[in-house]
C-alpha cells in the first residue's frame, strides 16, 4: 500500500471497520513507514476528541419543530443580502482556521496523556507476548499492540475500567483509547466485565465475523474458524455482522455469527463457557424493557438519518411486538411513545401517508405528553392536507390546538384549520377561524390572508405548512 491509501483507511482502522485482508496490508505498511505511523497515532488521538465535541442529534420531535421553524422563516421576507468583500471572507476564513488550529493543538497536547489507552496485566498463566516481548504479571502496556497467548495460557487484563480474561490459544489486538476502546479478537476466547460507560464513549470487540458494542455489562466472545459466538451474563450488548445487520443480546441470551451473518444456535444443554459465564439455550428475541426500548429508538433514529427508513421500521416493529422475557412494555415508559412516534415518522419517510396518519393518531392516549400529542396531530393534519382530505385535516389541526392550547404549534395549527376550512368550501367556518387567528396573532405569518377571509374576500389561500 502507498501512503495516501493507508491514510485513507486510518479512521476506519480505529473503528475496526477495515476488511481483514485490507487491515493486514495497512498494518504491514505502518510497520515500515514512520510517517504513516505518526499519522496513525495523531488520528487515534484526534478522532475521539472530535467525536466528543459533536453535539447530540435532535430527537424526532425536536427535528420536526426545527423543520417547522425553518418553514416559518422561509415564509417571511428575507432582508436583502449585502455582498461582503472578498477580503472580509478571506480574513474570516483565516481567523477561523487559526482558531481551530489553536484549539485543537491545545486539546491534543493537553489530553494526549489523558486519553491514551492503558492496559495493566493482572495475572499471566503460561506464555503471553506483545509482539516479540513476553508479558509479565504486574506489567503495564501503553497504546496499541498485538497480544498473543499460547495454547495452555491465560491472561487477565485491566483495560479502561473493564476486566478481561483471554484464554489461549488466542490473539487479541488492543487499540483505541480510554474513551473509545477497540479490541479485535482474531482467535481464542475473551470474557469481559465492563463497568458502566459514560455517554459518548464506546467499548468494541470485533472479530472477522462482526463486532460487539457495549456500554456496561458482562459478556463472553469466542472466535475460531467456524465463526463467532457471543453470550451475555449481565446487561445488554449490540452485535453487528459484517454486512451491518444488528441484533441486541441481553442477559442469559447468546448469538452466533459467521462470514455470511447470523446463524442459528444448536441446542446443547446449559454449560459453563468461562468462569462466571454460562451459555443458555435461548435465541435472541426482541426485548421491550425501558433500556432496550430506548436503545432501539436510538438505533432507529440513526437509520432514519442515513435514509434507511425500512431498517428503522424493522427495528421499531420488532421492539413493539416483542417482550418475552423482559421487564416492562414500551407503553410503560416514554421510550414506548417515542418508538410509536418514530414508527409514524418512518412511514412518512417511506411515503406511506395513510399508514403514517393512523400511526400519528394512535399517539393520542392517556398519559402521552401534550407536546407529543400536538406534534402528532399536526403531522397527521399536514399529511391529510397533502392527500386532499380537507375536512380530516381541519379536524386534526383543531385536535392539535386542543392537545396544547398554548403549545409551540398553536399559530401553525390555527392557520392550518383556517386554510382547511377554506379548501373544504366552508366559508363561514373559514371566516370564523380567520377572526380567531387575527385576535391571537394580528401580525402573524398568515395575517394577510386571514384578513382577506375575515372580510369575506373570495380566494383560495394555500395551505399553511
């Protein structure tokens, strides 16, 4: 590989997303090129820092409110834009570049030692090596490395608030930093106990068949030529195949995957697979506990952001229809309502407008937050306007007003009801709604057409969006 090809793979390498053959080629180049090794070290420090600075994505309700606010601003008359001199743009760009360089330079220097991965060797049985160097009990490993354990050996490690036990013959690559631990199990068995991780941090164990992501749990991973197996004793992990398919594995569950994706388990009796960890005869099934429901909602939002509405809907339907062996149901927490709201949003994204309307209206139940009910009725009314159902749209705009009379969508809902009445041909009703709107928003966005309706002027005002 050439230097520019290696540099293009560095971020994917940190995340454990490089194909096995390509990964070997990258490491082979890094061993012979000091410049690329320095770049790899720099990226391994910069990537976690930049990810910490990334803001949290908005919730579906926040995203909808932002869309509405953007539409509101677009309807107002924008002031004439002045052409800024080219010199001002040049100085602004230079100033921003200098500021970024200073900030990141300071952060990298200040956090270099803080984020570096530290691995403490707790116990060693048999022979274990990092590269050609033998590992001894009580030793310390800093930074990335390839740990190999002989056939009759085992090693216990302390890594970023996690306890690991590797049973030989095994090969384990250590990478990442304290906030984003990246382990790659090439062969052998790994038992892990991971303390609860802070938001935004990751702990990933990858094999040639896929990867396991955890936030805090006790689990067991084994990899050999036949494939990879994952068992969970406490908590819950997300398991991804090489193709990107995802399964959630909880307490007492196990899953297997190979080069072609997830595979069914055989049905052996319960057996001990590592000290303190057992495998059980139960396949992974969707869980609708509060924590699991919130995790599914997060995964669904992520799928929707990249335009994969079908995957998002599959995750949501699986969580809402499942529940065996889990505590609680989606309806018992706000996560359940969020899942149902996301279901409606995914149907809208897929163009299934009728199904989306029904899904939005299903959120009108006792205990649902008023803001969510208003959002749902308003979204349903917008879709009904698009489908030409003026009477139904008007009723839902009125329901949005009733759900939260002083809510954030009050003005939009009043305008929607007024325009729907006009489109329906109900002139007295449209006039009454126009007067009502002007009383509340005399200088509002729809004031001009409301005054026209209130005065009895003929016309066909367009729907407010």
